[in-house]
C-alpha cells in the first residue's frame, strides 16, 4: 500500500498562528501534519509520500518536520504555481509503486475513522477505486453520484450532483491506473478555475468500466479545515477530549 498525502494546497483562509502555514497549526498541542500522518500510519506497509509546498519547506522547515515524524517518508517539493492536487499527484509519481494499491489523502481535514477498515471493505467489494464521503450540498466540496447498486456513476468538482461529498480520501486498487486517469483528466483540460482536482479522475476510471464505490461517514467524524470557522470547530472538537 502506497499512501500519498497531499499537503501542498494553499489554505483558503488568511494566515494562521502568525505567519506559520496551515500544516503547522497546532490542534490541542499537535500539529495538523502530525495528526494526518498518524491517521495513515496503521496502513502504510509500502511507501509514504508527502507533497509539500516548496516555499513552506524553505521558510518553515516543513520537510524536516515530516522526516522527524516519519523518517522513511518521501517528501515531494511542489511549486506554488502547480495547478491543483491532480498535478501534484503526478509530481509524486516517481515515488509510487504503480503495481501497488494507493491511498490518496488531502491534508486540510481530519477524519475520525479506521482507514484500515475502510480499505478492507473496498477490497472485499472487489472495487477498483473507492472514496470516503459525507453528507453535504455545499459547493466548496466535490461530489459523486451513487446508483442503487452502490457504485459511483459520476464525479464532479465544486458542483453538488448528490449529497455524497468527498472527504478527500481516495483508494485505488492500482496506482498506475490512477496516474493514467490523472493524465487523461489533464489532457482533456478538465479543470475548475484553472486547477485540476482528484475527484474528476474517477470519471476516467468509470469510462473504463471500473467499479468505484463509497464509504460514508457521519458528519461529526469528518472535520474539514477550509475556513477559520471550520478550524475553530476542529480545535473545539479535540479540546473536548476527542
């Protein structure tokens, strides 16, 4: 299992904690990047790759922070001009074992679930890909349409097409197939506001008759950090003993 943490996205909020970046925000005394790495450690049996903004690595030593937390992690520097998470994934391609499973995790959120259980469920259903979802209709998120058989028939970015919103956690049975889907998405110029995202890549797999499913979590177990209000909610969540 390869795990790719996407931590190079710009925070959609004003600078926090002085000039320090979102990844170094301390939630109940523990930085966000450490909490994200902790969440995936039980299922990393191959490679852990962490994509970071090059500017945050040089100004705030974020690369060193990651290697202290996980000495065997591969750190991928990403230019601030890279156009979205899908492009960032391609920059990490050289570190991915294409024949292995791949878990892609966005770092601007926390999820209170057992990821090993999620992956085991995806495998048991013989899926080619899976996405962890929660209930929402807000257009800040990406969405998938789920049919009666439980399989995804369509994915969209920043456009509600159902109540199944992506948490930013994706599993692929074949990392090579994911990367091919990313390249096709970019080749077709499927972008939103000039940026290329991971969720629309699922459409490329669906076109190839791939079986894509979902794992749904309760809203209280998903803690997005896309605004100051959401950050305050997450801090309160952990301060109360979670």
